[in-house]
């Protein structure tokens, strides 16, 4: 509890310092702005307007080119057509991914259980004792019979 109070106090102090710095910067800018003549003020306003227009047009171009959705994530996984398809068919895409994962798990289990005859459990459950498999003469006897 004491650590939390100290942390909160530090955060409040930090916020107050930042607020004071911002206030000083605003006052300095205001004082310098008052010294500008009308032509300089108009040039700054025009430059700001051009910069904002350029930024918004560039963002619109990027959004159209990369087909950004409302969350800002790109939908172009495998090209323009596929991106639109996956966006429109989210349920189908989710089911497709789930089925691929389940199929992969099933295939992995089949490979694991395929090697059971070579395991210790197979040797212990068989009718012959494990020593019979270790005897070199036993394999020769099996081959002749």
C-alpha cells in the first residue's frame, strides 16, 4: 500500500511538472506569435493548411491502397481479392483455420501411435518375455520356422 501511494505521488508530481512545462511553452509561443506581422501569420496559416491537406490525402491514399479496415489493420494477406474475401467471410475463415489445426493434431497423433509396436509397453504386453527379443538365436529360430 505504501509503495502504491509513493508511485501515485510520483505520477502526480510528474504530471504537474509536465503541465508546468507545457504552460511555459504555450506562453513563450504566444509571446513570439504576437511579434509576427500579418504577412508572416498568413504564410504560417497557409503552410499549416497545405500540410494538413497533404497528410489527409496521403492517409486516404494509403487506406485505399492497403484496404485498411476500421481498426487500421491491413486485410491484404494474399492480395487484394483474397483480403476482401477473408474480410467478408470471417466465420468461414475461422472454421477453416480451426479445421486445419484439428487435422494437424489428428495427423500428429497418428504418427505417434504408429510406432507402438517398438515401445516398451508392446514388449511387456506380448506373449514372449523381453529376453527372447534380445537373444540373437531367437531371430534365427524365427526365420527358420
